C-alpha cells in the first residue's frame, strides 16, 4: 500500500514539476515574443519619426531663405516710407549680392524716382538713389501709372510655397513684385536641380498666372 501511495505521490510530483516547467517555458516564450514585438514596434516608430523629421527639414530648406530674413517685407516697406515719405512704391525686388540678400524698393513722387537697397538681416539702408523723371512723366503721370496695389498682399512665405510647388520642388532664389495692367504680381525664380523656373503669381490671390522653364 505504501508503494502505491508513494508511486502516486511521485507521479503527482513529476506531473506538477512538468506543468510548472511548461508554464515557465510558456511564460518565457510570451515574454520573449512581447519583447520582440515591442522592439519591432519601437523600430517602426523610430523609423517613422526619422522620416517625419527628414520631411520637415526638407520643407524648411525649400523656403529657408525666406524664413531666415530677419526683416520682413512689411518692415522693409516701412523703412522705405520713412526714408522717402509721401511717395508710392512702384516695385520691390529681393535678390543677392555676394551671398547677401537685399530688398530693392523702388518708388516715386510726382517728379522724382527713388531706389533704396535694404539689408534683409539688419534693416540698414545700404544704398539710396534718386533720379528726376522725364518731363512727360512728371506731375504724377508716371507715379499713377506704376504705383503698386499693396492692399491684401498674401504672405511672401505662402507665395513662395506656391512657386516651389509649381516648379515641382527646389529653392526660391529671387523675388520681384511688379504690376501689369491692374494686376500686382510676384515673379519668383526657383532652382530645382539644373533647371530654373520663373513663376508669376497674383500677389493678392496666390493664383499662378504664368510658369516658364529655363533649361
């Protein structure tokens, strides 16, 4: 009788140990699988975050020159008006000279035409010129003909993004605000690889008026 009991107890003990071992193995496997899944999930997340960061950096680079201007377009126009009061602005250009960008603001009163060159980072007036208008352009004739409509202008950043999208990517390098008939428009040069696009955009609506590719 004792042998039978011992045998039963021994068998029960073996079965219990076996079950515990299986449970331990199952637990270890589950932990391993969970850890593997977590690592995989974290890797995907890191990769996704990396791609998002790269895309953000790429987007910032595309309009970097505009975003980096310490002096905004509005501030440049205010500087011009302070230097040359009682005049109308007839044109604005933003381009580089020896790697530095400048606003070139043109304007006139009834008898004289003016041009100011303003540093985009300091706001300092680097150059100021004036020239007498021809006799047939005086008394407000040329002034009324050329003055720009500066009301409700879209942000330069937004206009630049439109130009870059029209060019299929790249970086804006030159900006020119002008007028044709009654439309005030931006003409923006965009370099995309070896190609250069010239995009004309309505300054008030953001509508693309013309796009030209120079190889």
